[in-house]
C-alpha cells in the first residue's frame, strides 16, 4: 500500500485535536505502516497549540506545524502540504465530518481507477440546516458555471491525492477558495479526478465559520481574482 500524509488544519479545535489524532491512527494503521499525521495550528487562541505539542512529543508519526499568525484555511493547508512527505496526501477537518475508515476505500479507488485525486461528496448534508444547504447549492452551481468544474461538493474536506501533483502547480488562495483552486489546477495539470460519496457527520462541538459573511466575501474575491489563472 502507498504511504499517506494526513493534514488537519486547526483553529481553536481544543475539543477535537486528540479525537482527530486517535481517529486517524485507528483508520491508517490497518492500511499502511508508513503514514504521518500533520497537525497545523493556525495561531489558535485556545489550548490547541498545547495539545498539538503534547501529541507530537509522544508520537514520532505526528508533525506539529504552528503558523506565526492566522493564515485562514488556504494558508494553513499550504503550510501542511509543504511538509508532507508521503505518496498520498489526505486533507480533512479535525471535526471528523466523515468516518476516516472511508480512506481505505478512497485509496483503493485511486488504484483501481488509475486516478490522481479522489474528491468526496456528502450523500446528505441537510442536517446542517437550510441556510448552509442553500449556500452550498448556489456555491457549487457558481463554481460549475464559472470554472466548468463538475464536482458535486467542492468544499467538502475529504480530498485524497497524489503528492506529486503539488510539484506541478503553486496554490495561492488564502481562504476557503483553495478547494476549488486545487481541483482546477489539478485538472489543468492533467490529473484524473474521481468522486465518491460518504455519510456526513455535522460538527457537534465548537463553531464553524465557513458560511460566515466575511468568509463568503473572501471566497468571492479570490474566485474573481484567480478565475482567469485557474479556469
């Protein structure tokens, strides 16, 4: 089996860090002995940094990355990708929006389909509430119209891909538009992208800021700024 790097972007995730780490070990150990877990603390103001340091000190398979200032999702993922060293890279969130044991199926699909990227989508996301469901529908429709990217759930945090792709382009997004940018640049680089559906588990602790007005405005600004470059 190929080696795997898992990247967790973390901002004020003190309630999730340990749970995410343990879930990753539980899911990866049956797949391969050659894995690493990259915990990227985005200048958190709670105990996230302390917990990350504790976990990395006791497990050599864990890499701790601390952003000197808050870089948002895009900057945090780029920091994690920069230190990833394994054949495959998995990006997901610490709140575990899906069963990490699905990674085994994703790895198998990459192999069988001779693909470079698996982009997962949620079978049902209505549990997030009407506002976020509507927001997601229009955002995915806008991305499909502007970029011709026929991905069902572009911002879902389950993307497994070959690390060698990162050598073919440079990611520039600072915010949540990085998901679209990555898929567009991968497609432009000739990557074979496939999709798979998973059961979705909404966040039960903490607060998600993905659909806050400021985040939405930043996504739209980056979308317009990078449209010509990534389309």
